């Protein structure tokens, strides 16, 4: 009996927001399994630095620096790549604030990047994936958040957009399921990334997160990237439409360890 295939050798995978943090970690995790990478970020200089590091390790990498809220640019990027096996919708931003201080524009900017861009990218990538040969034709993984189900005060635009990512993922799974394309979402807990630099400077907040997480620590980006790479593989062929928490147990833990 043939064992599960975790390899990504020869498979082309697109990753957004790949210059730093989770996106860069995902690029390294997929490259370690042999994937050919197509990386996007709005910060071209940082993206090239990450790509150069991957190339030095032997990875095949091409980059594209553009704003994902330019939906025509999203379409052009995907349509210029063939074949496509995987799409990882990772790019994200924060714009926290109390609901009374937020505007429609604040919400729209978050939704453009977190929801509408992944929709456009998944739609266009799905068209290409459907032409792949074999019963398994592709993978779409989008990054949601623990905030989608367990928000804290002041993150309404972020939390609601990440909940929308989960809903979009389930719809993609339903629409593409018979095509052999699996769509799933990862809901990370609190991760040591550049985007979290501001809150990481709040020692009290850092300790509260540690106390409310059974693992008693924040995640390293590589710990989020590893399950993403698995979901990209053929071994994940029967996982579809799921929101998978990778949070050290935080979402399942109702008590605090604070004494």
C-alpha cells in the first residue's frame, strides 16, 4: 500500500504577503518540500531579500510586487502563471480601534485585502487548477485568525474579515470540491511576527496571552507554516472546507492560568 505523499516537488505554489513573517515562513516550508514558488508582496525590496534567501537554498522563486487591492493586478498575476497547484492567501494588515472610532473606510480597506483579494485570486487560480491532470488538481489555503471566533475588544474590522475568510473558504470548498481542488483555512493564535511588533512591546499583554494559552507561549511562524505546507500536499486530499485552529490550544481553553 502506498503511503501518503507529503512532497510538493514540481508543484507551483502562489503565496501572498510573502516578504516577511508568516508568508516568508510558508515559503520556506513549501520550498523545503520541493515547491516552485511564486511570491507576492507590496514591499518589493523585502520580497526580493526573502526570495534571494530561498534561492540560495536551491528554491525556484519568482516574485511580483504589487498591491493586492488592485484586483486587476491580482487577475493579471494569476493569469500569467500556468500551471498552478496551490494558492496561499496570507497577506494581511491591522487597523485596530473601538467600533465607535471606526469608519466604513476602515472596514473597507481591511475587507479589500482580507476578503475581496483572496476571492479574486481563488477564482482565477481555480480556473487554472481545473485544467490540471488527475483526480487531485489543486489546493487553496487562506489565513484566518483566532479572532474570527474569539475576538478581543477593538478588533472588529479584523475579526469580522477573518470570519469572512472562513465563510469564503467553505464556499470555495463546495464549488471546487468535485474538481479535486481542496480549500481550507488556518486560524493562527498569537504569533511572533513583524505585524505584531506593537503588541509584543506590551509586556502585560504578552503575559496575558501566554497565561491563556495551554502551550504557555506565542507561536513561532514556522509552527503555522508547517500545517499550511501539509494542506498543500496530496496527503491532505480529504481535508476540505475546514477552519483549522493552530493556536496552542487557546480557542479550546476557557480559564486563565493567572494566579
